[in-house]
C-alpha cells in the first residue's frame, strides 16, 4: 500500500516558492544555485544526519572534530534538540559512536621528481661540467704545446663553472616554500646551503680539471669522460632521493625503511660506474680512432680497451665512487660532509700530482676519501631523518 | 602585583594573522590596571618584526615560534634516557586513549629537562625521539582507526611536535627578574601555545594563572587549514596534542575568563570546572563611537561577513530575492572580503541568476562595513564564535538581524531579531518585518546600541580583572615554600595569611629586592628571610613569595587556586534577558 503523498507529482509536495524556482531551467554545468533546503527529520533523524555528514564522521579524529564540522555547517543547539540531544557536542558524540572510522583513501604519493625532470637536470649537469673540460682537451689536441695563458683560461673556465652552477641552483631553489610535506620527498637540491654546494662544485671541478690539464692524452680523455659522467652522478643522486621519497610514503616502520634503502646506494653506484665505464670507453675509442687515422679497422675496440692502464681505470672508478655518495649527501641535509670531503680530495689530488703521476694521485686521494665516505653515506642515507632538512620553510 | 601577560603575537602587528591575540586588548588592560606591574611575554610567529613597542613602559620578552629549529646539541648520553622517558609519556598520552593522564607529567618533565640543559629541540629532532614516537604509535591500543602512520608521517609529526613544544625552551623559567617564576601571577591571553609557558611556570614555580580566551582557541585549531593538509594519523596526533593541552590548561588554570557563554560551553566540554569560569566580555574600543546618522532613502539591507560558505552570503541573496518580491524598491549592499578564489564571482553569479543584479552592490569590505549606509544590518553566518562583528554592528545604532548561531543569542538578546540559520524564508521575513516598520527599526537599533555599550565597554573588563587578580593572590599563601614543609608531607598553607592589600603594596622596588635571592636555595626561603628583608625597606615577604622552592610549592598553590578562585559573577556578566527590553 502506498502512502497518499507518493502518488503526487514531486513538485506538488514542495512549498509554493520552491515550485516557482523549480520551473527555472538548471544552470549549465550542473552548478547548484537553488538554496539547499533543510530536510525535515523523520523516524531516526540521526541516521539522516549520518548519511549527510558521513565523510566528516569517517575522517574525524575525535568527537570535537565532528562538533566543529557540524557547527560550520550551521547546526546549533536548536537543531541538536531536534535530534534529541542537549547540544552539538552530544550530537557529535553520538555520530562519532555510530559511524566507524574508515581508513583514508590512499592519497597519491607526493610527486617527487619525475623521470623526465631528473634526466633534464642530469643532462644540464653533464653539459655544465663537460663543456669547460672539452675546451682545453680540444685545444691540446689542436696545438700540442700548451701555453701558460691557455692553462689560465682553462682554469678560469673550470673555476667559473661551479660558481655559475651554484648560483643557478640557488636562484632555482629560492621560492621553495611549499607545503611542509612536499619538502620531505621533493627532488632537486634538498636542504643544502649555497656555500656547501659551492664547495662541492669547486672540489669536483679541481678533481676533474687535474687530469684534463696535466695528464697525457689518455688521462685527458678519461677526465673528459668523467666530466660528462657528472650528469650520471646527478642522475644517480636524484634517483636515490626519489627512491627515498617513495619509501617514506610506503614504508610502515623505520626498520622497514632502512631495509628498503639498504640496496639503493649500491645500485646507484653500480649504475653510475657502468655509465662512467661506457663514457670512458667511448672517449678512448675516439682517441684511438684519431691516433690510428684511416688505417684503423678491426682493432679499434680492442685497442681502446688496452689504451688505458689498469691504474687509470682504477683511478676513474675511485672518482666515481667518491662523487656519487657526496652528491647524494649534498641533497639530504648532510651537505657539510660533502662540502668537506670533495674539496679535500681535490686539493690532495692537485698537490700529489706535483710529485706523482696524475692517475696515482687521483686513485690515492679519491680512493681514500671514497673509502671513508661510502660507509658513512650508506649509514646516513638509510635513515629517514636524512630526507627531512633541519627546519621547515619559513 | 607583578603580572606576566602571555600571548601570541608580535610587538609590531604585522598583519591580520598576528592580531588574533587581541593585541589592543592587552594594551587596554595594561592601561586600565596601571597600579600593577605588567610584563609582556610574546610568542612571535615566524617572520614578525621583533622590536619594542613605542610608548609602552611594560617590559617585553619575545620568543620566536615556528620557523627553523634553533641550533644546539642534543642531550648528553646519560640524560637522554630521561628525555626519552618523558617524551614517551607525552606521546603515549597523545595516541593511546587510555593513557591521557600522562600528558601533564610528561610535559612538565620535558620542560624541567629543557630548562636544565636546553637540549630539547635537538632531542626532538633526533633518531631517539623518532624511535620513541614510532614505538608508541605502532603499539597495540594506539588510536589509528583511520590509517596507520607511515615513516613519512612519523617525520612530519615529529617535526610539528617539536614546533609545538618550542615554548618549553623559552628562557623564561626561573625566579629571577624578568622570569615567570618571579611573577605573582600569569595571565594568558588567547590560550593555545601561549598557555604552555604558564603551565610550566605553574608546575615549576607554583605561579597561578588566568586564561582569557577570545573565541574558543581549540575550535580554531580544529578549523584551521594548517592541519588539514596532513594525512589522518598526523592530523589526529596534532589535534590530540591541542586538545590535551587545552584540557590541561583548563584544569590547571585558577580562573578562566571566556568572552561569551558559547566559549564557556567549549571550556566546560573540555573539562574546565564550572565554578572557575567567569564570562568577561571583550571590551570594544569603539563603544564611544557616534551612532549612525539618518537612514538611506531607499529601504536598504546591509550584509556583512566574508564571501565564503561559512558566512553564507548565498543565504542573504536568496532571502533578498524573497524580500524584493514583496518590496521591489529594496536594495542590498554586501560588505565582505573574498574568503577564497572565485567566491566573489560565484556570489555575483548567484545574484545574477536570481535576477538581483541591479539591486545588489558588492562593496569592498576591507575597511570594515560602512554601517550607516544600511537601514537594517544582516549577519547570516553559520557560525559566530566571536562577538566582535555583532557588537560593532550593534554599536552603529541600526537594527540587527542575525542567524541564531554561536554567540548571537547572548550578544543580541532582545535588542535585535534572531532567525534560524540556513533558512531564507525566515531571514526574508525578519528583514521585511523591519523594513516595513520604521518605529520598530529605530527602537531595536537604539536598544542594541545601548546593550552593546553597557556590556562591551572597556571599564567592566578592567574592573573584572582587578577583582580577579586580587582574589587570586589573596587566596595564595604568602610563603608557599615555607608552608609546603618538607618534601613528601601534605601541604598546610594558610590561604589568608596576608590581606590582599599586602600584595599591592609592592612597587617596582620589589623586583630589585628579590633579585638576589638564588633560585636554587630552598633553605634561604621562608618567613624568617622575609622578615629580615622587611628591614631593608623592601615590602615584607615579597622576596620570600617570589623565590619559592620550585615544584614543592606547586601543589599547594594549585590547591588554593582551585578552592578560592572563581565564584562571583562580574558586573559584566549576562544580565537578565528582558531587563533591557523593559528599558526600551
């Protein structure tokens, strides 16, 4: 049996003014512009309220949260009486008790750094370090006798490079005041200061510049490859941060996060070393091809592989092993360590070059620094606190 | 009497955000109670200019809140365990519903440790604190119904907790000159984080405190967008901190003075004892403003608020559509700042669709509404937690129509029309009734102005606090340290050991007289010491009263604060409804 109201057309139940409004066509885009009327409570009035404010009740942290939400919606003491409660607080208590909390729908992970932006930054870095190194190499190839002015010019170029890079990054990172959450897992240059980045850039410049300027053609080619490899260093460090950002959003406990981060630095190192080997091999192949001229043929690849000595390969690897953890530390709030380790190694390498072969100096200095830095970085980068700079944006 | 005025804000009010502490209110109070010696303790939000306020004799101490973590080392190894234990107590109270009671002890222990070595900020950022937080948060029984905390939440929550607890590191705790332990009482204006130093001073030095809230502070925390951006576990933890802090404040405060009955309900809900609450209306500086001149020629409604859903400008527009159907000459002026992007445009679209575009004008509400340009003033907000806007409207001498939410009923009373919220018919009916009856309009307008002038004048506020201050210190022992006896014994202090005038007798010399009392020498404190000091010309006993024996005095002080404070109603208390209607 149906009640008499149900047979009436829907507009006939509405009051006169609402009927008049209902005849006006709805605005395009479905925008609500009729003032929403207050529904009349029925049998279990609170059930209707539960339906209306379900999202509020499910996400509330406590009854007061619901009370505030109800007040914001215009429910006062009078309405609470209509729901047979003394005040909004008691109404909120009832709603809190009757609606179970529901886990929040997973918020999409913070964007972090995308693959594209990381690659862009890496390419930029490769160009920034590669070009100034290529100039003296090209000049040396064209004119075997290197004059003092040329050296000075090359050194000036090397010096200008990190300064420019640091200034550019500084200006990039200035308007970095986003939501506090965003700072946890955003890419780019984390919480490092300008001075730390400057020192790091200077140290890397010296480390790369010493073989380019002082070693023989093989050493210079390897130096050029390492300079191009700065792009890969940048990429690896960014990827490490990106992986940590993902871990922060998904790992449940500190130990789970540490377990997740344990293989990340070795993988980043392996990645960089593989790319560095590729670059070095390519540089040596070009060098061999130039030397052999047109008579080169089947022996090119084998010749390139045997062009550099084992010592030189080891020095190249040591350089790579030093720069990746340093770059990662620079981006994770431990920038001071990186700003000390890299310039120290650079200075040592420059000094030792005066008495030893450049590759020996590089292997000695970079190897020692890397041996000290790697365990430290591996420990520090496994801690989640490393990805939260020491202070929120102002 | 030496009063430490604690509030949020900066000496130079830098913008609308810093004004919520009622900066002008503090100034008016200090001007009105010139016989007391005030010291201002400010928790300055980040980015506020630190400076001295011109023409203000009161000493100002400022401590930055928020922003970058202050540099410093963590605690020494042997003290770290104590830090961890205190922090664990605090966090347990936040996330375990059954452990709420450990909030106070944890907080005071942390404050004590921070006072000893100042290593609290560095500790809270350390791995030990993170491990503690994680262990408690993921322990069985923790309230994580709507989401388990992730490592990212752990970091963010730890960081935010560190900011919340920063007032514990303020260099204000101690009994020297310019420190909170040297004050006779603390007066917290605004509640929230500003209450933290008062709580700590109460626990460490037994200084009683009064809390004045302009609008329920806790409610603002729940509403604020600041926490809305975080995931559920972080939001739950931080709001839990705000709630427990408010509850602890209300429990420990000697007197609570909300600015409305509405605020009283909030405080009672959060555990404040009813006998310690006294409503003291916020005095309005504009009480002496001249009433508005003649009414505009056309029947004009003036709406004031902000263009956002909370202030419900749409309700006004829909009601006005109905008003215009009956009274085609009616006009509406909307005064309101835009509450969010696109809000003003949305209101214009609604007005357009309702066919009101020629009768509605949107005015720039930044300088406050020009009340005299309206014949009837309408407030249609869904919530009103502060009486300021209503009082300002009533002082103009025009009739007021408002939705009956929050403080509206007690502020407007019989001197205006109240309509249910979210009901365009009711609002339209009230507006039409007033627009069509000029005699009633004038009568209600005058009554409203008189009511606002009576209740919201500055004078009753000063009178009320003069009484409250005297009542508070007169109920406390003159020598809390001496009265507390040896450690562990029940406290036997005499509540009326000194008359109230005794406390007023001290001038500025009292500070100097007490400066040389070392704060860590309980045996130097007592009646004997006090009487000896009397010979020096300083007021007797003030030195003894200042240098109490640390935490031993706290229990006695709190006991008497509870038994003696509160009680009588202020002259500014709510009058009998209807009394004014008769006067009209």
